[in-house]
C-alpha cells in the first residue's frame, strides 16, 4: 500500500495487524521533544494516603464536575466536596467576558475549597480549543482543520503553549483539547475540530498539542491539563444516526473492531505516550452502544491494554444518554470506567444516586477508589496539592494575554494553514502598489465569521465578537502602500476600474449538532458577489472561510485565484502575508475535497477516489 493511500477509503484503512504498531511507533517518535510516557501512577502513594482519610461523600465529590452557571449555590463547592468546575461555551461569569471577570470568578470558586476539611483544590475546565476563546481579547488560532494543513507539529505545539499561558492567566488549569477525532464525512459539524481525515496526521499533531498544553510537565505553572477527545470513533458516525434521525453528531459509528482501531483509535496511544492526563469519552456509539458506558472500550482497551493512567471525564450531560433512568445510567458509566462526571446542573442528583449505588452494592467501593485515585494523582502531578504553591491565578500573566507576541504565533499559523487551490495567470501574489483593490464578501470585515464556532459563544456568531483581532479588510489596508486605494462593497458591486478584487466568502459560525449539514453548498449571496465582481472584468481572488471542504465548483470556475483559509481566527494579516507575496503558500489539504455532494463521504465505501482535490494538494507561487 502506498503511504498516501492510508487516508483514502474505508477499504484502504484496513491495516494489517503488523502495520499498526509500525504506524504507532512513527507517531510516537515524531518531533524534537519525544520522551517516555509520563507516569501518573508514581503519585499513587500520595494519592492513597489522602484516599485513606476520605469519607465516601468526599470521594464522590471528587468525581463530580459542575458548571459555574449551573451551581444552585456557590457554597455547593464545599457542601458537595466538588472536584471540578467547568465553563462551557456559553457559561460566562456574571460580570461579563473580560479577563478580570474570568479570573475573579475562578479565584472565588477555588477559594471555597479551603473551607472543606481536606482542602483539595478544584480542577477548572474550559473549551480552549483554538485559544482561550471564551474570553474577550484572547488570541484565537485557526481551528484544527487549518492547523492540519500546516503539517507543522512544532507550530501546533507552540500554539498550544500560547493557549496554555492565556488559560492560566485566568486561573484555569484544564482545557478540553485536543480533539484527535478522525472525521470521515464533512457533513459533520465538528469536522473542523479534527486535524485530518488521515489518522497518522491526527496522531502526530495530537502529540504536539498535548505536549504544548502540558509543557511536557503538568506541574509547570504555565501548563494546563490536556484532554484527548472524543474517545472513540466520533469522526465515523453515520449520517442520519443521530438522535431522532437528524444528522450525525452524537450518532453511531458502525465499524468492525479492526477498522475502528486502524482509523479512530490510532491517535490515542501516541497521545497517552505524550502524557495526556485526561481523556473524554464520546457522546457517540459504537455499533449501537454508547461509548460513555462501554466497559470494553473504557477499561479493557483504554486503561488495561493501552495503560492510560490519567482519568476519564464524561462529556456534557453525556451520562444520561446511556439509559433513560439516570440512576441506572450512572451505575453503568461508573462501572464501565468513567472517573469524573460532567454534570453541569444535576450534580446534586448525581451525588445522591452514586452514593445510593455504592450503598446498594451496585457500584463497588473499589471502583470509586480507583476513580478518585486517578483524579488525585493527576492533581498531585500538577502540584495542586503542594501547600507551598499559590492556589489562585497568577495575575502577572495578564500583561501578556492577547499580546503581540502571542498574536505573531497565531499569524504564522494562519499563513502556514492557507491552501492555494487555483492560481490562473499568476493572479497571486497581488501587488501592494496597485492603484486600487476592491474588497467584497460578507466575511471580509467580519471577525466572527473569520473565527467560527467556539469563539466567545458556543456556536460562535457573526460580527465584531472580540477585540484585538484583524479582519481581512483591515489587514489589506495595513498591508498595501499608502497610495493604494481600497474600496469595499459586501455584494461585489462597484469594482469597475480596480486592478483586482478580493472576495471573502464561506460558512457562518456553527458548532456541534447545529453544524451538521445535509447540503454543503455555498450561500447564494457568495456566488452573487463573485458574479458581480466578474462583471467588472478584473482578476478575482476568492478567499473561503469554512470548517470543512464544501462544494465550490461554480465559485472555483469563476475565480482567478482561490484560497482555502479555513477558520483562521483573529489574525487576518496571516492571509495578507500570503496573498501579497511576503510568504509563499505552503499549506497542504488535510482533507480530500469532493466534487459533489453525491461523493460525500469520499472515505467510506467502495466508490472510486475521484475528488476535486486530493488529500495533500496545495499550490505555491
């Protein structure tokens, strides 16, 4: 088999059992920072000593993660001995989304742990999946699909280190990232969260992200815990298998075990080897059985076979999906190997039911002790249990939050992620000294569309959502000569007489669930803007913002140059760096680009591999 065939089709991914260890080894040894797996079990002695002092109630409390906005009373942190708090995509502090508001909120909740008998600090988690993007003014990086096109593990690691520093500035020590899914169907609304359809590339960049977040040492005060997700098969769900037959998010992955291991499990052993402290089981099912309650996957494979020593955290309200009776569902999931439960609002009920299940003998105390030991040893590994270490946020880190130095890293990530799909008659690079350039498109001056989902809000939103970033229109104005005139119309009219046109089109923000699409066509307004520009009889450069390959045939045909910019984040100057020739385009597709919706999914089944652009395609100047 040719190496480039590995990503292509379901049939091509059926790797022989002898090939899989070689592929894993190549991932594990990639990059300049390779090391032996981080061992959390070395902290067992300290964890066991503390465990021996704990009541059942204190143990169960450590297994619970509530949400900041779901707390019925802030004092529940101490009343229920909570081990963790999270803020989901829309769970902002009451005082707003500022850096200070976030830091004050986290510190106030952390201080409450000191009112408990054992004073065990909270782990605070947040979805910093492309920067600390819930917080106004954060540095927002390209989503993973763009980072996959860079083919640059060192850059992925560097981006994760910047993100970790900004997360730590707010007192938070845990990000639910990286997503190491292997998306196989671009109709999935989470496609952009995966690095690639190629499991080897997903593994290689997943390693880099884990190392970047954890700084090769969870005790580093500038590190955050990584969370490899979503274990396992979330990128392989069947369209229409989601709840009530809609879409594919949280649906069913229907594969034999050999294929599941060769595609979807493959990134996890390298992530564990890199030291991933936590793993999040998927909402999705494998052949009809929810991963959150799948003992074979969670315990037999992940903990026993792969030797995972960290702890498992359920996804948001995922446990209730395992069984219609919540108490029964808790018993199934905990006995299957779930260590911590993300229960945003029903944490009190979880506490009550799990205690009853232990007292009834349904969940053995040994399983409780195993879960809590895993959580405690991670806390010890982080240095959280060290009485000489500061408990609260280091506010000295505020001065570098969203700093120019951090934004330079994001800008580099943007320019290396761009994939040039077409460049007729050397339309690119554009001249900075052109007399006039006309800019168009609904996304040309829209930082919200540029960043995509998981930015300030869960689903993201169009418009000026966060300060500190640079839109494409602003970047163009900063890049061209003082004599160059920049004109703008969103719909592409008024371009006559310009030397060239730049039109920025594509998807509006979305996230999981709501991002599933049966159709993948461009908006009519995008096509109309391109058509209006073509009437001006000038070269037209199309820049596409999207979280996945979409159907672009008509736009591609009309464009003189076409750039896939993915969801680049806040640093629009990374785009102008390339289109004005300061840097050559070097991005290579991390996903196959289909010709038509009828080809989707290209990577499943026996149909011929005949895409619009093959995996790995990318032009340069």
